[in-house]
C-alpha cells in the first residue's frame, strides 16, 4: 500500500513534499516490520536515514531497524545498533552492560546515581516527549534481546527505564 504511494511521488519529493515523503517511508518501514520482512525494512529505513533532515525525523526509522533486527533474531546487531543510538541521545548504556549479575538492587541504584552526571540531569529538562518515548521503546526491544542473548543485563535495562 505505502509502496504504491511512494511510486507516485515526484522525483524531487524529498525537497518538495518532505513530510509526506518521510511519513510514507516511515509507514512503509513499519508495515514491513509488522510483516517481518527485514530486507524491506532496511530498504525503507536506509532511505529515511540518508534523506531525513534531523535526528527526530530519523528516530522512527531507527526504532523499526532495531525491532526488525530483534525479530529476525540478529540480536548482537540489534544490541549494538540500539546501544549506539542511545549513546547519541545521551543515555549512559555502560550501566546496563557493566552491572554484575550478583549485585543487589540497592547497590545497583547507588551505581546509577553515581554515574549520573550533572549534564545528564540538566539534559533531562531538554528531552522531548518524543525522544523519551523513543528511548523507552528502544529499551523495551533491548529487554527481549538481552533476555535471550545476555540475561544478566536485564536488571540494568529495567533500572534505566525507571
């Protein structure tokens, strides 16, 4: 359905009808993800990542990429991709990866507070609702990936979501 809409766009569609084009490609990626067609997801998201004007416009494409990688059981790449994007958004993913499995909840909470910098607290005030929702959705996808790949990181992910 969305593929037909994309075919009807003019050659200069990214310049003339930017938001329409972005929405069509993003919706096509979402549909391909729902159909578990990883190759099609990648083809649509690659275009969005190459042509989008800002980070916020790229976020849905990144999410569908991560979700598609998870669903195709390419968990290591899913984790790497999500981690890289989370780092770009200012998330401290080292807390997730470096949490020893025997550590209690109380000491993990202290670790999280110690690793939180003043700059990251200030950045929370500048976080848009869209970005916050995106980060939570990425952590949700990582929950499953780590459940299968490395369950020792689940506690760290849950604390980052809180």
